């Protein structure tokens, strides 16, 4: 192996960039092997500087990137420079006690890593620079802090270099090691972060843009430090870069600021007016490509600060330019999609503050869905017609979900005066999984907001929901499962007539190996809710699911969904106490996850515990409790006096 490594080290430095690129990919492959750390450790001191050198822009790169053009914000974008974008449909998730940050879903880290670098059609999608940075990233994840004695001297040499190309590669390298070496880097960040913030004002646009990305990689550390020391100066400088005279810097700053928003969440509330004024000014300044990225930054801000955005002074700053764009864009304009996504986040955040804008937005969404369905029908009747672009229907469904979630009962009038339920019935049966996914999300949100309008369609909707409990389509299955849980809480005992359509599939999902965490949690919540409204029907099956149910919900934060699910479990145990005996330790573990259970639920749980103790007798109970980890036994004693 050592001979191969030595040969690849040589080839990674080959003057032929194609050869060097292929050799660099070897390190990516090696990092995936269990032997990597052992076999590569003796060569790390030789490899790291080679990789950092590979990160430098070549003269050809600089020409293709127009790296010597510092100001281009007045130059219109070419359409071919705008990469296709893909909408991410709504998925209902539950916050667990192990999570941090904002947002319902985590982004793919590989995408996040690569997106920060040279997003330019002039450069090939994959080149030596990107490969070298990716290799350093994965090796930092393999070696962790052990690679810092090698990497830190290289950073010291490059970060402060007079030549901007070398300095830029050092900033990129610092970003590349962020994930793998974070713990070891913490002691150096009080010195490095202010330096990086100063690099945001570098005279070279390519240095400013990569600095935005590298700072975003350390955003989590920044938001956990004193705000005046790091967060405030970083935020102020990033906002200046959002208004940079270079389009690449604008783009990098927007993306970095979106990451900062996700990490900081409500910590940004004191600065909202300043942030909004900057973002809104950018609407008037940006060319086509960056405008689409700006929508994402605004939507992420709304997701991150939530209802704090619902103040007249903020709404007056934010909404006029968005509505101007909304009025300008035609229904078939692709730019409408990111604007709809952005408005979905804003509607959810503003809640009743969105009421003045909801009527035209709602009507247009209905129109977009109708147009797509009609076009699809025409296409089926006549093969010469083009298939419709379903994305506009998906985005419209998601914006309606945002309206339902934000406006809550205020959406009732809009629903009453439209054919949304008939449209939803058709969308729920669409062949495209993404359409069904968004349809079930909307069904759940409408159920919560205005159930009387959903109620008459139960006989039509339940069979479709049951047919979509297929974990091969995870996101569809997840949203259908969640919608069933929301519906049964409104439907109550009436759920009995439909329960056979869904129950056996839910048991299969919860017991299926390798079921994703979010789907497991939603399935457990929904089974618990079905048990809440129909305990007699569900309780006989307790032995089939109780263990997996308990382990699925042991990390869920206290909330209304958890509340209803645990009440359901208590009702089922009351109906069939024998069904939980074999797995009672798992029930004890799950109830210990509560921080502040409501008083009546607390009493229900306490009654079950004391009933079990009485039934088995003092001695058997003592032996049973001896199996518990000490922290669990202590917590149950403290919480439930058992």
C-alpha cells in the first residue's frame, strides 16, 4: 500500500491537471476505507501541502472566472449561467431533544460543501481545486484533530500571504477542515474569525467570496459566542457583501447569510430591521441569477425568526417589493417558483400579518393547480399536447400549506369559496410522488385549520391515504402518516369506520428495519393518536408495536403531538394492560423523556406505574427496577414517586 500512496502523491503533483485530478480522487476513495487512518498517517505531512496547493486558482481559472473583473453587478446575466433549481417539497418533521438549529430538514452536507465554491458555468463542474478541497475535507473527518499539527502551519503560511491566489487557497482550506477539526480549531477561532471578517473587505472579489463560504462553515461557533464580539460584526460585514459590486460575492454572501440565519434563529431578532432593509435593497440591485438566491435568504430568515417577523414595521419593509415581483411574473415564468417558496415561509411566519395579501396569493395558487390538472387531462386525451410542468403545482400546494399553517382559522373563508378539496382529491392521486407528498402536507394543514371543510371528504380521502402508506416512498408515506394523525384527532370516534384501512400498514412501517427516524416518529405519533380516539380497536395489537413505539418517541421534545400520542398509549394500556407487560421497561424509558408533562397526563402515567407495581408485588417490582440504568430509576422516582 505504501508504494501506491507514494506513487499517487507524485501524480497528485503532476503538471498535467487531468492526471493530477484523477490522482486527487484516489484520496477521496481511500478516505472511505477503514484502513485509511493507519496507512495514510505517515504521509499526511507530505499530502496536506500538496492538496492545499491544488486548491489554488490556475491562470486559466482566473480568466474563465473573470477573476480580474472586480465590479460586474450592472452586467445582466446570461440565461445559460442560471443553473436549473429544484423545489424541495414540504415534509412534516418532529423536533427531537437531540437536534439544534432551525429548519425541518437538514441539507445534504456534500451539496453545502460544494455549493460554496466556484459556482460558475465557465469552470467545469469538477476540477482539481474542488477535488483537492473535498479531499482535505474528508481527510479532516478521518483524522480529526490529529491532522492539525500538519495543517495549522500550512494555514499560517497561506492565510496571511501577500499573493491573493495563495491567500485565497488558505481561506478555502480553513473552510474545508471546519467540520472534521472543529473541536481542535475552537482555541484558534477567537483570533481567526476577526481576521476572516476583515478578509470580507479584501480588494479581490474572489477572496471576499471564498471568505463568505468559510465563515459560514464556522457559523455555529460564532452564534454561541458573545454577540457584540463576533455575531454582530460578522452579520454587518456579510450584509455589506450582500450589496457588493461583484455578483459572485453577492451570491456567496447570500448563501453564507442563509446559513447564519439557520444557526442564529431568533438571535437575529434585535437586528431584523437592518437585515430586512439590506435584503430589500438587494431586490432592486440584483441581476436575475442572484435574485433567485436572495429569495432563499429571505425565506430562510422567515423560517428562522418565525412570528417575530409579524410586526407592522417589518411587514411594510418586506412585502411591497415581493408583491411587486409577484405582480410582474407570469404563471409560466420559472422565477415564480422560488418566489412562491419564499412567500410560503413568510406566510407561515407572519401568521395573521399575512392576511392583507392572502386573497390574491391563494387565488393564484388555486389557478396554478387547476391549470396543471387541466393541461394533464388534455395531454391524456391528445398525445400532441405537452406534459405540464408539475413543479408549479407542487410549489402552489406548498404555498397553500404555508397559508393554512400561518393563517390557521382565518383561511376558512378562502377555502369555503374555492374548489380546493376537489383539486386536492385529484392531486392526492397523481402519479408523481412529489405531488402526492405536497398534497398530504396540505391535507394535514387544512385539517388543523378548517376541518369542517375537510370532513365531508373522509370516505374519499381515507382509502387514498391508506394506499400511500408505502415506505418505499419515504416522504409521501411520512406526510400521509402525519395527515392521518391530524385527521383522527379531529374526527374522534368516527375514525373507527376507517381504521382498518391504515392500521396494519402503520404496524408494518414501525416494525420495518432501517425505517428513517422521521417516519418512525410520525408513525408512532399517529398510532398513539389512533389509540387515543379508538383505544378498544388498537389496544389488542399492543404487543405488536409497543416496544418500537416507545423507542421511537424517547427523544421527542414535549409538544402537543407527543402529548396526544402518550395519552393514546395510556388509554390503550388501560384497555389491555397485559399487552404491555413484556415490554414495560421500554414504556418506563419513554415516559422518562417528558420534561413537563401536563398534570392530567402525569396522573395517568403515575396510575399505570403504581397499578403495575401493585400487580407484580413489592419484591418483583424491586427486582424489575434493578434492571434500569441508575439515571432512569432516579428520574422515575423523582417524576412519578414510584
